[in-house]
C-alpha cells in the first residue's frame, strides 16, 4: 500500500467521523481507529480498489463504535444503507440523500426493515438472520431482495417528490357512548383518509401518506380498539364515515332551503299548543315564549326528524352497536375549514339516581366548560324543582349561578317531575306529526346524498350518522326565529336555554 494514497484520504476520514459522531473528541478517536485498522489490514489483504476498501473499513469501524456506545436506534447518519444499497459515496457529504434513505427505510414494513438493518448495518449473515428471526434462509434472502427493491423505490420517490402535509380539520362527533379521542390527532386522521375507500397494507398507507411505517404500526392497535379502522386479511380499512366539505355543504344547503318555511310552521304550531304545554305545570312553564322555546324546539324537532326517519326506514331508535372498547354507538366526522360544524346539533344526557339533565346543544352555542359541569352534577342529588331544597353547598351553588343554571335562588331551566315529563313527551310526539311530514322530502334527499358519498362498506353506519346530520335543522330554525326576535338572543357567557331537568 502506498502511504501517500492514505494521506490523501485523512481529511475525508476525519470529516466522515465528525458528521457521524457530532463530537470532536469522538471523531479523533474514531478516525485514529480507522487509520490503524487500515494499516493493520493492508499487508494481509489484496486491494483491488483502494478507495472503496478504506471506506468499507471506515463503515465497519463506525458500526463497532456505535455498538460500543450501546445505541439501539438508527439515525439518519448511522445507516450504511446509503452506500450499500443506493451507491452514494460515504466520503462526501450527501445530507439530502442520507435524509431520503432514512425516510425510505422507515416507510418499509417492520419485517423487511429489521432484516435490512441487521444485514447491512449490524452485518449479520443470512444464516444468522434465519436463526434470529426463526425463518428459513431462503425466506430471509427473498425478504432482503424485496426490501432492497422497495428501499430504492422509496428513496427515489422521496428524492423526486416533495410532499406537502396539510392539517385535516375534522368536526368529530358520535352518538351513543363513544370515545372520539381515537381520531382527535392528525396521524390517525391521515391513516383513515388513506384507507377510506379500499383496504391498504401498512406499507401502502405509508406510501400514500408519507408517514414512516413504524409510526403507522404504532397507531394501528389503538385505531383497531376504537373501531376507527378494521383489519381485512392483513390490510386495513376505515371503519368510520367521514364526509367531506362538499357533502357537508350540500346537506346544509338542502336543509337551509327549507329552514324559513319550517321556522314559520314551528312558530305557528307552538303558538297554538303553548296553552296546553303551560298547563302541564312544570317549573318554568311561566317563562316567556322566547325563553321557553329554546328548550322546546330541540325536543320537538328531534322527535319530528325521528318520525320522518321511521317512515323512511332509517330510524336510529335501536340498540347502539357494542364497541370493542366497551362503549356503544358510532363515531363519525365532517371535514371542515376550522374543525367546527356551525349547525350541528346534539343531546347530551346526564343521568342521576333521581333526576336527569338533557343538554340540547348546537355547535354555535356549545360550551365545553358548561358541558363538563353538568357531568359533574351527576355526583349530586337534585331532589326538588325548588333549588333551595336541593341542599347544595356554597361552592356548588356558586358554580350553578356562574353557569346560569340558577338565578334568584331558583332553577333557571325548565324542571319536570316524572309525571309531567311523560305528559310533555306525549304532547311533543303529537305536535311533531305534521312537522315530520314537512321534513320528509329532505330525509329522502339527504339519505340518497349520503349513500352516494359513503363507501359501500360503511352504508350500515349511515343510520347512526343520518340523524345527527338531519338534526342540524334545529340550529337553523333557532337561528331563523332568533333573527325574527321570536327567540331571546343568548346574551350570557354560558347559554343554558337548551337545558331541561327531569326529576324522578
């Protein structure tokens, strides 16, 4: 070996060590180790290509250095795959290529990725790999071949394509007892979007989203538990309905076109039935129409929509399907510009031993803080329509006042006894009948639209999502009547106008 050839490479070797160790002292030690190994091996090795030979030694000594540091992970610069599989010269600084290999490597399924790392970084033989993974040696060779091909393909895609990741704004909700947190983050939303129409493998999801396989793999168990996705022969398919902005907008337009006429019918119908409603004698029956209607309209139109759905055969009045995580019901989402669905309406029920809170809400007036306080009240006995007889301590009383539930030492929401509420429900069902006929054409139109916009494998879930979308008419009618000064404008910070309390 000509020493002058080695001297020409000294600076490059030191630069190589600096880039990988990120530490000047470690780089000095490693570069000395590499040079010493080159000198030791020169006399006993037939050298065909000197430059390729010394960089092979450099890589091997670096792997031993890593093992000495007890590092168990592969960083962008730790992988020798760049020169082994792609052919990039390790003696030069190829930051973009190193980054691309890192991304490409982690977009390959774990079974192939682990073999590649063990073969080309840890330098295990095929026989050693077969023993380590309990596989036939032929299978190991096949997987390595497949892995190398995939790595090159993904590396080229990464180098040639600049992916642009956009935040997915979803309004996520559900009916029944469901945990929507499974789909609250961007990563599961990206996975669901990728496999929404057809089943995909982990590698295919990674390729479609640009998310490394290892992150997809980590997310899969949680998504399966939450029934956000399902597994089909080793592939994964979305298991929740996600309606895009176009579908959501079309549904809103169908309802909005009828909101004025339905508001007219609502006002006329309630005006005719208010004496009968007030005669039930519940606490709050003397509230002004503009205040009391806030509580009545959501109940009335939920009933009218349900009657129309029963006529159409897509009623949700059935047992919610049990879920793997112990809940019951459906989770669904709408793509929105800012994760809000202005007209979306729902009902949260809080059931105590002897009383129930029904919180009828629309997104426009929804307050999570108030919602959580109502949930907190489940731990307290509400025994009377007269607030002072409930025996709340000073702190809880102050909170009730803060949230607008209590004013002048009296409940500021309608309160029914069990008998009164039963009479009220029967009356609401009667009042709703003509209104249900008015909304029926929209039921047909929206159902057909949802069938077109929803993949076939999710059609069974339409009955769970359908009512939630149809009930958006409640917020539209309330908006219309508020604009006509027939409903009091919500002025307080925490709007309690759509809360009803039932005793017994």
